[in-house]
C-alpha cells in the first residue's frame, strides 16, 4: 500500500493514516522514516523493512495482519497483535468500532466523535489504545478530556481522537 524506498530519513513522516487490505501495508527499502499514529490492519504483512531500513515507529496499531505485524523492524508505544519487544508495546484488543465496514475509531466511554452527526457517541467499553501513546508525545491536538497522554492509532493527536473518561474530583 505504501512504499518508501528512496532513502527517506527521519524527517519524512507518515502520520494519521489507516492502511488496510494490502499484501504489505508499509514496505521500507533503505529508508528510515518516522511512522507515528498509523493503523495498519488486515494486510498480509503490516510493515516489512529491508536492507538498512531503520524506521522510528510509535503510537500505532498493528492488528489482523495475516502473517506478521512487523518484519525487520520494531515499534514503541504501539498496540501489536502479536507480542513484540519495544518500550510501551502491548497486545490488547484495540476495540475498533466497526472494522468490517472500515470504521477504525476506538470505542470509548469518554466519547468518540461522529462527524456525520457532529456529535459524540459513548460506548460501554474503552479501548486500551486510549492514553497509551508515548508519554513524551504532544497530545494537545486531542479533545479534552484527553488524559494528558496521546492516543495510539490513526486518530491520535487529532481533534477526532477519542476522549478519555472523566473522573469526579477527588477520585
């Protein structure tokens, strides 16, 4: 779906996209881009890195990729279906709203934005991807309450990010 093979470095950034239903979601050959807040789902392989490719991958979701999520590379602060080494990584079900119909928003008791209705929907469960990103990453683009920490996945860091649960004062 996405190929980076022209020597892209860390200033080349792939951010806030959903990549799905491809042979290889992201193919890297001799490139070391920054890949953050992407959702890579339903591919045969999520990310495949060749040669001296050394991407910086973080705050992303790799789920339901048939053979492999990360091949020849690693990630940090990401939701990865097959357990993968890397600081902050986890493998809990991301609780997508409706993946069969292409809705990869995360379920949230705090609310998720419905653009077509210009309103917020509230779920009975909250995705483990909410407030699970790199604690040093900027989350100021997310709506309040945002838990003070970036959401993982394609909507993280945007005005369309799912909100954190609100707690009453003193709790």
